């Protein structure tokens, strides 16, 4: 009998698992997809919001594509309960699916700030296509929009909102913007850049309530003046979708705990993407990385192992990269490790900043900011990521970077980073002969 694969979640992790299973078995197995929504790419929603692409372009696993991949889909349905002993998954409509291998890729959901008025009409989240539709329908040219939360999620929306000629105010409870991505010095540079674009910023701002105000919204704060706006977007964090697993017996922490093959604690159950807590590439410790690159890699590795291959995952590299108004902002690895040796340099006239973190002579984390049209920035984002990802000992080149953190290329070349990273793929397959990369 053909092996029965059930994939719960149609996002990046689920999509890549399906594609990888089909690469491995060429259609020999059964695949059933359970997805609460038509599968689409969350990463392109800012482009949809900014009118850069039509809604039809956000979808990934369309009906013809599902048919081509021989996938039977339960769309508009959610997983409700799991019995790993009996290898049965129950859906919210009572349907019971039996499986040989199960992948849980249920992702995460937005969390609104727990303040009165957070559920009022005109107070939006921006995580799903339905939420993007609601926000796009309300915004008009000149709309004043308050972004509650000044982290990565908020920053993915900034370009789209500015393209729509909205007036923006960012409200962040922390003392700085992007508190989980860059340090204080970097945040000051970003704030200065955004001020040039007309973006208002309030940091250290404790929101007490959101109120209706004659067709608008009034934000009340513990300190400082009220803020009246046309729309409010909550970008105050996400949580993993684990509730439906209560009683399943799966071991969880912040996410589902997985081993280096993305296997959960129950036989024949795998987890991937935002919901999976697996090995951090730099620290070696369990970590939850709710980022697109991790979801893609998790999906590939889990799919290969579900199909019968033996693929170990090296670990996920924490990374956040965003471009706002032509300023690139990026951090990699243990960028905020308090025990690491760190050195930094800034060139304020170029809105450029680097911070490098070390354990011995290995680069374990980095932060980089700079203009997107500056070749200095464009090249170095990839090279610094590669140096952190490879974990190669850099020996005397560490002293070189201490003297000049802006001169990354000779270090990248001397360390043989390209050959080390490109010699094999995520699934351990040979990429190109190493001698071609020398």
C-alpha cells in the first residue's frame, strides 16, 4: 500500500515538504493537505497591500498545481485533535484522517496588545490574506496610520504604506525600535533615516487604550499626548499555533520540540516552520525561529525524511533582513549575545553601521545597516551572513575586521566561505564540485 502523508498547514514549510516528497518518490505516495486557507505566500502580502501585485499572484498551491502534484486537499479545514498512538488526525468538521507520516506546519498567529479597544473595527492585524484585504479596503491616500509595535513585522509593511501615501506613526513600548533585531546605536540610525521620510516615532510609549473618535481612532498613552489616526495596525508579536495539540502527548516548549531530523516526540510525526523548536545553528540549543528561510529549510528536510531519506539538519540560522525606504537593515545569528566579544563602527554620513560578535575567532553574530544602493552594503550583507553561517575560524582575519569592520570581502574570500557553503545543499546533496569554487 502506498505510504500516506498528511501535511497540516499550507504555508512555506508545508509547501516545501510536499515538493520534496514528490522529488523523492515521483508520485508513489499519497499526500493529503489540510489548510485553513487557500495556500498562499505570506511574504508577498506587503506587495499586495501596496498594490504592487494582484491578489491572484499571492497563491502558491492552486488547484491545477495540487492536481499536478497529486495532492488531495481539505481546504478551509483545521486540525482539531491528534492521536499519535492510533496515527489519526481529526479535523474541525469531524473528518478523521489516518496517516503513516504526519507533518505539523500550522505556523503562528498574530497577538494584539492586551489593551481596551484592540478589537474595535479599524484596528487591524496584518498576518493573513483576509486581514490584508481588510486593511487595503480601508486605506486611502493621506490616511494617518498608527503602527503599534516597532519590530520586524511592522517594518515589513512600511514601504507598502508609504507607497500608498499614508502618514505613519510608529508606537513602540521598548526604548528603541526594532528591539529584537538591532542594538541602540543601529536603532538611532534607522530612526534618523525614517524621520527624513516623514515617519513619526514614539518609543517607550505605553498604550493604555484605543477609543472611537468620530470615525477615527484615538490612542491614549500613560505619558504624552493622545494620538488620533484613521487606522491602527497591531504588530505586537506572534504566537505558535499549538492549542489544538492539547492531550496529544507531544513534547512542547515554545514550539513542538524536534530532533535533527525534524521528528517530534511521537513516532512518525514531524514538525516544521514557525511551530517547530529545533537546533539553532550558532548556539546548538533549541530555538524557535519564525522566519521564512527556516520554514523553507525545515520543510525540505522534513519532507525528505518523511519520504524515507536520512537527512540531518545542521540547524537554523536566526536572521532578519528588511529594506525600508532604501535602507537595508539586517542581523544574523547571535547578534545580541551578551557574552560575546563585540566591536562596531559607524559612518553616520552614509547611514552605515556594523557590529560584529565573536566567540574566539569565530564570527557568531552580526548587524549591518546601510543604503540599499550602496554596493558596500549590498555585498556585505551576504558575506557577513555567510561568515556567521559557516562558523569558520577566521584566525588573524579577526584582527583585520577589528581594525576595519567595513572591509569584509578579503576575509570572506580567504576563509573559503563560498566553497564551504555551496558544496552541498540543505538536503546534503552535492551542489557543484568544490574545485569550481576555489
